[in-house]
């Protein structure tokens, strides 16, 4: 075997981002995947790490994570906040994130862009940034403060394109009412990922913006015009347009199981539905509440994870991490394990244009995790280096399901 190989992993099924492969070895060279080869091709001289069953899967990718483990980008838009979020999430198997800044003051949002840009230089887990606002529709703003909401202006176009060049990936969530097709074309020509969300726009408006280059819909069903037989709305356009990707929050609260299943069956185009967490600082934390723009958000018990609610009952992000979202998907969407894993790995990588993430393929970063048959993390590797040896079995209120 090639002397460049630093490690060969055997003894587990390998999910390569597309499909499961049996009786194969994952070869790692420094921080990259070298190859996936039949076990019989290994020699006695190869440095072998032998695993006790389970599966190796690519690290998870989260395109919308506002906070985690007590840290929140809106609360403290600093390099330290972003890197602390990334560090905590790595131990949970999420090895690529877009720290997400919700609508805030112009100075805070620009500070967050600077902070995430600096954090991305320090931490390979941070692959870009997501700006959810301020270009939302007031009637669908949810927890976003209305005083900062406004349309996209020409100066914003230049700023976002420049920021994208520094960040690598910049995703923006905008309402269909707050942006024009021409502005979408300018942004996407500059490499910005445009996603519709927090919008009351109609089917025709959404389809026009998709045709202009918007490629995503943020948290399908939530905070957008719904579907009916004479007014298909943003939801109908998202499901109908073949080139549009839809993120979905699979926590059992944001979208009920029948809607999850309908979306998966209805979405035109292969692999166009992917998982996000929309996690807040309470996720991964023992804290029961936090303040956002002067409003208390509290945890309330749930089946897979807690609901995070404002005093008026409005959902306020999630208490979710990606492995729990996969379990919820398996139970409620009836996709099967292969599709559920794609929704957390290769699908978001394709949506975001990440060329070396989401798969276990030659040249891709060696970011992967070892899962047991009950979807318990037995180990996490980033850049070929083991950073986590595993966790306790899942909480009893978050059911584990044997799937092999």
C-alpha cells in the first residue's frame, strides 16, 4: 500500500456520502481521504485502526446554527463565540458549520461578519456564514426584531459579495418581497447563496426569484406562505422548482411528521431536502432560558428535544443537534438511513458548493465519525485527527433506533 497512508480504518461499514460500502477500508493521508478500498488490498505493513462494527460516516454539515452550548452569535458577535460553537459541535459530529447571525443592528451584523471571517481562518470547521436577515418580511419575522428589517439595497449587494470573498461561503436568507430578480442575479453572480425565507410572497414571485438564481428555501414550511390548491405559496414553489434546495428542521416541533413525509415525496429533483438545526445557545446547555433582544426564551419539554418558546408561544429556534435530527428523520420521515445521512452530509455540501466536504472521497477532508448501530457516537475525527472518543448513550427521551 502507498507509503503516504497515515491510517487505514477497518471493521465498520463505510457510508461515503452516497451509499454504504461493506468490507472496505478508509485510507487517510494526513488531513485528507486517500481512498476507500477493499480490505483485502491492505498489507501487514499498513497502519490499521480496527473498529468494532458500526459505521464510518462523513462529518455532519449545518448551514443554520445560531448558537450552541451557551454561546450565541447575536449575543456576542466575536471570534471567540464562533470558535467555541465550532468546538462544541465537533464533539457532536458536526464538522462544518455556517454560524448564523439573525437580524440585528447594522453594526452588530457587520461585527458578526468580521468575527466569523476571523474565526474561519482559525478553525476549519467554520466554512462560511449565514445571514438570516435583515431583509425579511415583517409579517413573517418570527423572533426577529422588526425595527431592523428592511429591503435589500444596492450597497448591500456590494457588501455581501465582498464579504463572500473573505468568508468562502456566504448564505443569506431574504424575503421574496424584499429583493428583486436583478439583485438575486447580481448576488449569485458574485457567489452568494441566496435562500428565500421569512416571506409571504406568492408562488409566482418565488418561482421568478428561483429562476433568477435563488437556490434555497430556509426552514421549509416555517415562517413562509403555505400551500393551498389555488395559492401554492412559497411552500408550493419550493417543492415544485427542480433546482431549489429546501432545509428543514427535524425536531418534531417545527414540522409535524406528515408534512415532513409529504415534503420528501413531493420535492422535485433528487436530493433537494436537507437538515439544519437552527440551534440556539440553549442547545447543548443545561440552561433553561436566555434573553434575545429583551425577550426571554425558555425550554419546554419535548420528545426528541425541548421546544424553545417565547412567552407568546412562538417557536424560537431549536434545542437540536444534527444526530438528533437524523434520529427524528428516521422515525418520522421514513427515508431510511442512507437518505437521512445524505440529508446531513452530502446534500448540504452540494447546496453550499463545498467541494471537499460531505463525502468520504479521495481529496476530501478527513472529517468523519464512527457511529454505533444505535446511532451513538463512538469517535470523531477532523482533518484525520481523533478529537472525540465517544459519548454516553442518548438520553432516554431521545430514542435510539437500531438501523442495521
